[in-house]
C-alpha cells in the first residue's frame, strides 16, 4: 500500500435504524426475507460510502450484513445447533446464551464472498474484511461434540482458511482475523492459538492482520478494564509470538487505554494497526488528539508500517458519533502525514 499512514476502522459500524435496533449488540433485524437481504447490502453500500466520505483509505463492509461478528459466521456452518442453547461465560467476563456444537463442523459454501464481491464493486480503494478467529469462535459456543477447545479450534481454523481464500478471490486486499480471546487465555495462546491463527491464513497472497483488543465499549468490558490496574500488559503475552508469526499486521487498542505504548516495540518489523479512536466513549476525538496518539507510537514502529485505526468496532455507538470519529481519524492521519513530510 503506497499511502503513508493508511486509515481504516477495525470492523463494525452502527447499523441504520431501519435495519436493526441501534446502539445494541445482537440487535434483531427489523426486515425479513428478501427485504432483509436487500437491506443488508444497501447498508453495506452506505457504510462504504460513509467511510469514503470521512476520508478513510481502507474500506470495510462495516459488518452490516452480520448480526454479530462471531455468530453470523457460525450460523452458516453445519454441526452447530442454534436452537439448543447453553449459558457460558464469554472470555471469562460475562454470561451469554450460546448455540451448541452437536456434530462435526463444516462449511458448505462461502459465507461472505458474495458480500465481498459487492463491496469490491463499490470502491476502487483497498478493502478489508474481518473474520472471527478460532479461539474467539470456540469461546462463543458450548461444545457437546469435540469436548476439546483445541480440536474445535483447529476445525474452525481450516474452515476459516477456506473462507479467507474465497474472500481473496473476491478481491479483498486485507483479511483480518479478530482474536480478542488472545488477551485472556494465555496458556492456549502459547500452546496452539497462534498456530491456529496461522492455519487460518495459510496460503494467502493478500495482507493478513490479527485484531486483539479489550472489547466493545459495553459495560461488561468497561467493568473488566477497571480491574486491570494502571498498566494493561496483556499484549506482552501475544506480541512476541506474533512478531515471529507469518501475520503481516497486528491491530491493537491504544487511545484512552492503559496499554504502555512501548509494548509496540515487541512487534518490531511488523505493520501495526494502532487504535487512535476510543470506541467506549461518545466524545469525538480532535485531529490533534489522534496525532498525539500516533506520534507516541512512532519511536516503536516505523511510519511506513503504521496504520491508524479505531480501538475496536463501533457497532454500539450512535451513527453520527461513529461518522464524526472516522472524520477525526482521517484528519489526524493527514496532519501527521504533513508533519512527517
């Protein structure tokens, strides 16, 4: 990518109120059948337009065709019963009713390739597509078949690899794997988590990214953050492993967090997608605040490897707030480009 400091959102954007209830995760759809299918794609096109209008360089789908970043992918797979629900703790943080793995998981056809083809036709800018990671997927299910988190994760990694190759064929430039579970399950991260991540991206020619954050700006996550102390050092567990991995880009949370910025040094040589926008607050960052966040990272990552982004997805936010935050991100990156040149 030739643009210095290319900007993007991490993944989700708020959905239009005519599509689903706003400012809510797992919000039910307001449309049905063919109207829903058409409405999702209309919302995706609108999300791409809003990103371009804000001045972002890398365009995503805003996850407009998904009810949730994990479960919408899983619901297209066989072997998972969504009518059989069990209560589990998500990332050892909050309880949720989740579907059950009842048999061998498999993918009959691509889940998102048609949506990605539509997005590719909507813009000539680079496009990015996010998929849930193997460890995060198994943490959002009750497994009554494999009885092994590792075995199920490897099955999902292979399925994700097939999906990623279909997305690459559809014209996706960056495939991002979302693994917030990497900030929680450190033993699994070391034993098989990064290896499963690399299996999911094996054989791809496009750029690959992994996104690791502290979660959406919902109460369960903000309450958890309040228990983490003055320094959030969870990235010390994953960054050295990822620095040695085949993944091209590592996406992390930074602005308004307590992550010591010098931890980025552990990724030296990798591209860094740095969160310069707080998604747990409605306050709109100024371009100067964005610049300050990015500038603090520059001693630890070369400017040509720095990708300004949001901390996490913005699905729970007000649409106007999300749009203004994207504008601030693009404006801040442009200020720093001028400064560096």
